[in-house]
């Protein structure tokens, strides 16, 4: 089974895109498992084939150990990393083409902790792809855009997986969509106005060297615009086609 791990900024649309992308892959004839690996999720917009909250939820941790909401989630992910045997066999029992896995929006588990990369690497050593989501409204200037890019690259490097940086919610702002397209095209620091932007861009260029390939798509989970571009990349990465179910 090929794994698509949906990560990214809090509230960027990870759960909605998990639903929309799974439906869309299914419409193309693929077998898809919808997996919720977010122990802090309150409601999710799809019917999960597996839901980690059956095993552990942040609210119980919060009540039991007296941790705050962020601390509870981090503790829950540590527990999951230490107890793979409790849920991995269920995922492995799915005889399907793809698992689309909805992850928590707390990026610290991927950037500063071992649990995020450990989970991704142990759930699937080879056949995985990271779908990293940002919210177009959060990327309102170049510094925010490049910060999201850096996060996406760090995740890619730490999981050694190809990454799609999906800038979501383009339905909310056609002007910002045009602006982001220009940011994506920037190739050299000389194209930037301020010293801060140039330094950040240079930092990004260095970080890019340690990451496998990443690509960009500008999408809307709400209107489904450009979801096909995510599917095109996914099927290319996994060299899909051979085991397609009709
Ligand atoms: N307009 C618009 N709203 C969206 C889009 N995608 C998601 N949303 C909305 O954004 C809000 C957050 O979406 P979620 O899917 O819960 O986001 P999330 O990344 O899973 O959030 P956390 O798990 O809390 O980090 C919801 O109200 C969604 O309906 C989009 O493409 N356009
Ligand atoms: Mg969510």
C-alpha cells in the first residue's frame, strides 16, 4: 500500500483534503483507506477506515496526566511511536492501493521531535509521500511563504520522502494566488527587495539541498480546483498504473 501523509499548518485543510483526495482517487478506480492519525481531532469530515482515537486521544491524556493541549498531543504521538504494534497491523491488513493519512497540525512533532519522522518512516519505509499543506491566507508575504517552504523541506528531509507543498484555499483569494505563483518562480536573491528576504531565501536554498524533491500545487479542497494536479504527482511518484483496480 502506498501512503500519503497529510501534514502541514494548523487549520490549513488537512482533514478536508484527506476526504476530498480520497474520494477523488476512488473515483479514478483506486482502492483507498482513509486513516485518521490525529489524536486531537474533534470532528473529521470523512468516515475513517481506521481512527487512532480508538486507541488514544489527547483529551484522555490531558485529563489523566494534567498536560496542556499541546503537551498532550506531543505525549500522545510519543506513545504511538512506542506502540506501533498496537495499530500498524490494522493498517497493514488493508489490501488497497493508497492510505491517505490525516496527521495533526502540530508541526513540532516533525521538526523538533522524533515521533513524527519515526512514525512515518516505520509505517512505511519506502512507499510514502508527504502532502504538506499551507493556507494561502497565512502566506500573505514572502517571508511567510518562504518559512512554510522551509518547514516543508525540513519535513521532506527528515522523512526522506518526496513532498508536495500544497497551498490550499485558493478559492478565498485570486490575488494571493497570483502573488504566490510569482514567489514560486523566484530563483535568485537579487529578485527580492529587502535584506531579510534575501537572507531567508539563501537559508531556504541551503535547506533545499538536504531534501528530496518537492513540488508545488495551488489548490482548493473546498472547490476541488487542481486536486487533479496532486493526483498526477502521486501517480507519477508511485509509478501508478500497474496495479490499478477497475
Ligand atoms: N474556503 C476554504 N476553506 C477550506 C478549504 N479547505 C479547508 N477549509 C476549511 O478550513 C477549516 C479547517 O479545515 P480542516 O480540514 O479542519 O483543517 P486541518 O488542517 O485538518 O485543521 P487541524 O487538524 O485543526 O490542524 C474548515 O472550516 C474547512 O472547511 C478550502 O480549500 N477553502
Ligand atoms: Mg484536521
